[in-house]
């Protein structure tokens, strides 16, 4: 039962007040066909709209089945219209861009019915009104009567309790009107039908009750209904829920836009202009950043953060020097005389005082810890440890002379060098040098022109960066420890001096070349085939192998004896050239500093072989005694020093005794010009004979001279020289290196104590982050454990990417103006769309759509336009990057720069386009939601 209790409704237009309903009261049965008649302006349609919840009453109360609507909110009225009321209008009010099936489904969609269920119910409703075979037609493809039947089907599909018909036959011919009235009469058999009409004949023929209105009042009721009991205190209760899914909103908006394809595409294109501009800037920035990243990666491969076991604190030097310069500048202004300049000495002292020892053992533990934060910033090559493994490299030249890779370029061969050493052996300085070599075991052997290749990841011998930076001209890259690669310069050549040191030309040939150039002549060109070069052999002799064990268990250095070196070559490691490489054109990381390079496998071999050598094992067994001379590294007192001096000199061979004797005499002579303390200390030293004096003055010593000098030393030792003299001799001639120094001379290297650490990153930002990690490491370490290094590259390169980013941001901000213009235009077009779809707004509100649903429909339209604009903008931009890339590469001559829009950026731009269009359409959609549904339904 529907009860209308004293309802009044006024319309105000400025100061004009129109009384549409004036204290109207009616009780309507659940099953009857009520026709409301009256002249225009009598309030018929207003009463119908109030009953249907489209219009609100001012006073009174509307009660449906005992449920009061007095306190209904908007959402309650929306649910009421969707679940309780069905509307049939004079002008049909079908949505033109939807099929009749979709029009009928719409009420069920808002009611939250599932897709399959609502489609089946809509199809059944259309079959009941005789349109089951025309489901997919559009309204404009149907006659007026058919459209009215569709409207009736839509009104009935949700099985409402009340059907409201506003002039349902007003636009129909007589025959069709009768068909519609028959249909309504049938509907009224099981529900309440309220019809507003001007056709009194049809009303009297088909209605079961006629109510007449005049001036907003009921003047006649043919069959009034007075219920026996009128419920008091009617309750407030919602009659269900009404909602519209976003998918439905999208469907409504898509179909509407599809009917205006041309305008939609133009709108989307206009909206895409800003997206295209930003996309092209991002694509160019991406290409440039990729190019910079490649440069950064290759630059970082050439200039890693390198931390040496000893480093110079440049910040300390610059700080001290800067402060002193300020003081000097102020003092120099008033100088009028000549002053001494001590800046060179001060600089040297500053450099020495700022040399810092880095504890790389502790820092290596930090780097090896997988939990250390620094790992997230490491590049492809990670951390590379260098151990300064020392070894000598020799080779034979064409004349079969043995040449060391660190040979003096001015010398012909090692044979010549040896003879020159012998000739100089008579001089006091030569004797001193020889004794120093005997004491310390020093070696002239080295691996000049040889360096280690950057290792690759996952245990690979060579980094892929080197593959990209060098062209392999012949052979293959080295893989094993005994394989090396020859490195040419850009002209496929090697310096002449290096060719001599590598044994590829003889000393005589080098001299001849030098003379030819000195005389202004063209030197003879020397060329080798790749196969010939790869047949050349190098011999590696380790420092530890240059010590020979004596019968007494001591070791003697033999590295200065050519014959001994020749014998060592028989069992040495032969290094073979497996390939020849040359820097690639425009290579950024052609960083191999020498003409020959080996793999880290050779370093590992050197370390392991040294650890197992006899001299190292012997020294490790007796860490307190020098295995080279049998004396303790650190004598506890002067008595022990004197005893060690006697034992040491007594055990020397004839030549070494003669050398010791000559050194003592030479030092005694030198001390005469020094302080008195040294003179007195050496007063007990032996005196010189005439022949010994001649030997001291550079005359070649004979075997007899050496025997005589050795005998004289023995006699001196046999005369029990005083302790002070022996201690002085010990301190000057015998006291040798420490245990650690001995081990370094033997080539001993620990994996836990690298000589340097190179930390590789792939970008400047990561390099900065690694520097920050080292700073934080220093903050948590003791002062003596802190790491000191100078990162010069970062000072020059840290701002490059920032500049590119700033330029990109400025350009994006400039192009963003077009986005603002686009958004304004989209807002205007959305407003036009709202104006075009006002009737649709009224229809949706009539079948239960809420204000939020209406706003959602137009938001969905802006989403579609924004999505289309974004996709269009990204697509056009991707196509434009092809010619843009070609133009840039041709103009700049850089093939590495390639404009490309990242997928992530493309997706973000599409989302940005959608967001902007939604924002632009927000105001029009809000205005659409506020439209009066009654006024909207009257819009043509």
C-alpha cells in the first residue's frame, strides 16, 4: 500500500512561488490501475515525480508499505527508485547509443545484478513485450510503439512494486496507444500502476480508478481507498541498494564516444600533444643518459676508486699549503730585500708527512663481507685486489743475448751489464753496493712492460670491458697463467725501447736506430708478422728462485750472476703470446698501460709458488734469524751484535771477505771527515797496505789481492777487536733488513694483505655512494684503521648527469604548458558532452543511479579520452624517435646515441594523460551529478 499524506510542493523562481501540490492525500492499493487526470498545471506530473522519488515534497509524508520516506537521504531515494519504482515516459527516454537490450539491462546493472542474470532477465522482459527478436537494435531503428514497449520492459525488468507512466500514449497513434494500454492493464494485474494522461477516454476504458486534480488538489476520486487501520509511527528503512560499476560507466561512455568517433579522435589527439612533447624529451634524455651511462661505465672501468697500501692525503697538503700561502701573501707585500725560498723543501716535507698507511687487510674483510652496504653500488667488475706480485721477465734477442724487461735502454745486454759491474767492482761505492746486495738480497730483475689484465666476473680471466675496448687482431685472449697478450698502440706499433726490452730487437739495432734519427736520417722500418711475434718466448724468474741454499742452510742471492740466471731459465715458466690486440676506435677503456699483459692466474701462480719456495719456507721456520746471513734480525744487545759480526765475517767467502775488508777501510777513510765519535769507533779497524790502497782507488783486484785482503780481515778478527768496533761494523755493514723486508724481497705476498684495492662502479652516482660507504667505514674504525684516498675523477665528472637531468626537467616544464592547454580543452569538451547527455542523466537518475554514479559516468568518459590520448601520444612518439635518432646521429656523428622511450616512462605518461583528463573533467562531471533529474528528463 502506498500512502500520500498531506503532501505539498512549491516551486520558487526568484520571488515567484508556484504551488504545484497543496495538501494532497491519497491511499493507493497494491494492485490497481490508477489514472490521474487534470488540466495542464494541475500538478499531475509533480505528483507522479514525488511518488517516484524524482522530486522531493516540502511537507507531508510518503509511506510505502509502512515505510516512511520522510528522513530519506539521496542514497535511499536512489535505491527506492531502483527497486520499487518503474518509469514509463511519453518520450520513451531511451539512451540512443545503447542497444535496446542494454537499455533494459541498465536498471538491473545499477541494482547490482550479475552480468549473465541481468542479460537473461532483460531478454525475457523484451520477449514479454513482443520484442524478443530485436534485442540488438538501437532506439533510432525502431518505431514509436516499439520504443515505448522497450521503455515498459525497462520499467518492469526489476520487478518493481509501482509502475509510473507519464503520458505513455501521448506520442503514439490510436492503434499503438491501445496496444500500450492493453499492456499496462495486464501489468496492473499484479502491481500498482499510476498513469498521468490527458486522454480521458483511454483512462476510463482501461483504468480501475480515476483521480482528478485541479490547482494542486484532489477534486475527485472514483474509487477512494480508506484502509481500516492507518499505521502510526511508521518506521524508516532503506528499500535496498543501488550502485553502478565502473565497467558499466565505461561501457556507457565508450558507446557515447563511439557515436562521435571523429570528435573523439580529434580530442584525443589534441590531448596527446603535450604527452608527445614530454615523451620525446624523455626518449632523447634516455638516449643521452644511456650514452652517458656507457661512458660512465667505461670511464669507471678506467678510473676506479683505487686505494693503495700507502696513499697521500692531498686534503691535508692542500689545507696546510693554502693557509701558509695566505700568510705569505700578506707578508710579501712589504718585502724590499732578497729572501730565501724554502717552498720546495716544505713541499717535500709536507708530502712525506702526509703519506698514510692504509690497513687494507681490515678493509678487505669489510669488502668481503656480503652484508656490507657497499655491495649494492658495485659495478660489473666489482672489487679487484692487486697484490704487487714481483717477478723478473727475460728473453733472448736475435743475437741470443739475454735481455731483462727492465733493462736500461742504453745498455746492450745483460752480458755487458755484468762486465761493467765487474769493472766497477774495485771502487768503494761499487763495493758498498755489492755488500748491500749481499746483505739484503736485492734484485734488479723486474717485470717492466708487463701488467695484469682486468679480470672478469664469475671467474673469467678477462673482463668483457676489455673485449669491448680492444680489437683482437690475431690469436686469442689469454686464459691460462702462462699466456700473455701483446698490446699494440693505435698505429699497430710498439716503442723501440720496449722492443729492445722485450728482445724483439737487439741492443745494436736500437743504437743504430738512435744514431740514424740523431743524424736526421730515416730509420729503417722494422715489421713483424703476427705469427712471428706470437712465436717469441718470455721467461719468468721469481725472486724466491734467485736465492740458492748453501750447505750451512743459509741462502745466497744469485740474481746478479748472468750464468746463474741462465741456469734458472731452464726450469722457469715460459710465457707465450696467445694474441695481439689494439685499442678499438673511440675506445673509452683502453687502459692497459703496458705492451704485454697477463691474467690474474699468473699472479695466483706467483703467490702460490713463492709460498712453497725453499727460501720462504726456511725464513718462516726461523723468523728470528736472517736466512741470508745467519744472524738475528734484531740483536738483543751490543754483546750479541759483536758476536754476530765475528761469526758473520768469519763465514764469508774470500771475495766477500775482501769486499768487507775494503768497505771497512773505505769507511775508516771517510770517517776522518766526519764526527769524532765515528773516528773513535773505528780506531781498532785494520790499516791499509799499498796494494789495498790501489784496490780501493779503482785498480782491478787480482785473485792474490783478494786472498791477501781476506787474510788481513781474518787476522784482524783473530786479534780480538774491541766490542765497540765490532758493534760499529755490525751497525754499518751487517745489520740487514727486518723479517718483513726479507719476505718482501723473496716475493712473499699474502692474499689477506693486497697492495691496492680497485673498486669499480658503473656510474658516477654509484661512485659517490661508494665514497660515502668508505666515509661511514672510517667513522666506525679506529684512526689507524681508517682509509685514505683521493678521488680525482669524481671532482670532474659528478655534475654531468645532473646537468642533463636539469635540462630535461626544464624542457619538460616548458612542454607541460601544452598539457595545461590540453586539460582546459578536455574540460570544455567534457562540459559539452554533459550538455549533450543531460537527458541521459535524467534517465539514469530515474532508474536509480546516484549522483556519484552520474559523476562516475563522465569520469569514465574522461578516462577513455585520456587513455586514448596517452596511447596515441606514446605511439606517435615511438614512431618519431626513428627519424629523430637518425638526424641526431648524422648531425653529431655519434652512433651510440639512440632516442628510445622506456616502457616504464611510456606507462607513466599514459597514466599521466588519464590523470590530467580526469582532473580536467572533474568540474563538468560534478556539475552533471548536480543536475535536477526532473529538469534533465524534460530536456530535448
